C-alpha cells in the first residue's frame, strides 16, 4: 500500500503546473480523487480470513417424512475478503439450504461444497466443515399409547387402593415410525403410597425415553387415587330398637331387628362387639302408620360403617297407636250444610257398618242372639230376590 502511494505522489510531482491551469484542470482533478478513493476501498482495503458459523436450513421436506437422527445444525465456513464485507455477513442471515423435495425414507448424504454457500460478492469460500452431513429420513406416523401408573410402598394398615386412574388415560404421539415402534405403553414415575389413608389427586411426570422426550417434551399426567377401607360383612341379630314419639319413649313391636353392615376390619381386630358400634332407632313417618327403623354409628365411632340391610325396616307401637296424622278442620258452615242435606235412607243403611259373623263373640248370649238375627235377615233377602 505504501509503495502505491509513493508512485501516486511521484506522478503528481511530474504534472506540469501549466496543465493544471488549463481549462480541463477541474475534470482532471475530480478524476484523480475518484481514482484514489476507488483504489482505497476496493484494492487498498485489507483482506482477511475468518471462520463464520452458517446455519443449515431444511426446505421442501415431504409432509409424510421426518428427519429421525441428530445432525449438526450449523457448519463452519472459512471465508476470505475485505474486512468490512465479512463483518456485514452476519446481518444478511446467510444459510446453507438443503432441498429435500425428492427425498425418500432412508439415509441421505448431503455434500457441503464451496459453491453451496451463498456468500456476498467479493468474498471467497476457502473451506467448509463438516464437508458433508448425514440425514436419516423416516416415515411420519401417529400412535396412541396407554398410560399406566407405577407405584411403590403400601397404603396404611386397614386400607386398600380402590382405584388408580390416569388423566389422560392415553397420549397420541406423532413421530418417526422407527422410534415409535419400539414403545407400546407409557409409565409414570413411581408414586409413593406408603402410609396413605385418604383419596388424593397428584400431578405425576411420565418416565419417558430420550427419543420420546424429543418429540413431546417433559410431560405430566393427573393420578386420581381412591383409597378404600378394608371391611367385613356382618349380620347382627337382636339389635334392640329405641323409639321416641313426641319426646316420649315408647315400646315397639318387634323389639329387635336384624342389621347387615360392613364393619371396618380395624374395629374387629380390636375385638370390639359390632353391636356396640351402632344404635337403632324408630322414627315416625310424615304419612303416619308404622315407624321407620334407622341405624346409625354411635357418636364416638370415627370410621364409616356402611349399612346394607335392616329387617324388618318398620315397626309398630305396642299400644296400637300410630304417629298422629293431621286431620282436616271442619268449619261450622260445613257442618250445617251436612245437616241440611240428609242422606237417603237406603244410602244410610248401605253406609252403616253391619256386624259380620266373624265379629260376633259366641261366648255370651248376646252373641248367639245377634247371630240368629243376621241369619233371619239373610234368609229374607234370598226370598225377596
């Protein structure tokens, strides 16, 4: 560069001053300045070599194919050229495009020639690393996988796992045929059941293979855990019924009932009498009539007891009285209307209750006399007919 400047200076010294004063001196001066500027920016700027990273861009990939292997997403390119132009390359988003429009399932080797790198004018590609990339193309499919729970430990003594349900129960994954064909179901990471006594819901991550994680990422499901209590079915005979009507203790018939119930095994392991855990009561019904039998755990019983059957389910008061039913209120006006419209004699006779033979007690003379009267009335009706 210094040598070229000296040559220009020597040429300037040799220029005749009289020529500069001529009528074309302005044009000559402008031409000289432009020549110097052009030489500086094109021929005089320093040329450098630099390594730049250029990303790989996949284009025109068929919709039913997928790249199933891992490949380097960038290549290292060594370029040579003016410093300023090389610095501008990063802002131009230069990529190495790989056209897969004619690709088929299998393995493809893509060569990275110097000509495949679209660098700006004035830049020369010296080297590309790696010189080639390998792509494994596979058929793209969808597959549905059931989700199962994996558990460790045992629930608390006297309890059992009634249900363990996953939400969702299955997951559909889209990916390479080769990868998805190696998996048939998905499992959760271990769920610790040690000492659990009650039903809970948990967010549990799936234990996935790295190839599946690349397709769907880290995934969690909801585990709905239902805990039941171990019970023993017991038939309890002779359970005494306690009845109270209007706050007054009453005797009922029958006095005892049979109760079938599921008793928690924890109580039976303590040798407790199942009958001592329950109380049997009889309550009046709104419609009147017999009393309804109800069985409930006593107040001090903490664990639930499931009542399956009560025999009989209704009892009656021993004095023959039932729960009082509200009677209709008759107004004085309604009473007068009934008196003003007497019933016909025939209707009165038909509505008057007549004693039947079954109602007559033959143990006394009156009973015998009534039977004779009824017999005579029956004979008269036959003759009339």
